[in-house]
C-alpha cells in the first residue's frame, strides 16, 4: 500500500526525518517532535507534541495507530496520554501526539526527538446487530480475574 505523507513544516526531510521503517522487520515507523524549542513535560503532566506531518491512508480499509516507543515508556514513563492514538482514514490534519509523563521527574522533548511509533493496519467495519441474547460460551460473563491470576 502507498502512504502519502504531507510535510507541514519545512523541517521535514531536512532537520527532521520523514517517517520510515528502521529495519526490514519493523512493524511501525518513528514519529519525531517537530518543535522549534524543547518542550518539558512535568512529572505527572501532559503535553501535545506536533509532528509536522499529515497523512492520507488509501481507504477506509486502513487505520494508522500511534503507539508508545518502548524505551521512552520503560525508562522515562513517557507514553501517549490516550494509550493508543487512532488516525482515521479520512483525517487530513497534522498528527499531534499527546504525551503523558508518569515518571517521577520532568522530561524534556528536544526538537527532532523520536516520540512515538506509527503503525498501519487493516480495519474491519462491523455490521451492527442489536440482539436480545448473545451466544453462550464456557466463560460467560466472567470478568476481571475470572480465568485465573
């Protein structure tokens, strides 16, 4: 599939890389901070970081998902504030990444830093059927912890 990327900042492709797959087996590409100055996210705080790009998915058969970078999350507590960002196929605005700092210390994002990962995946839009009863299963309505610890 082709992913069309529009540079919204003249920094893209010069100071800030256009998203790319770092290895042949990479499932996602890094998104970079497109800022003029550093942005400090206070411990327990949140910030919205621009990426300087917009994308065009080829159809409603695809979605782009924004995930945390594992190193930022594990080492510093920096992850998307909404856990996973969803970029619908018909969205054409700038990709903005809301980050939260669950760490104990302030964390500063420098211009050009890798801040998140962008993954493309197929979408299945369901046909909704409102029913009186759902088919029975062995588990039934057992919720949290019902299958063991």
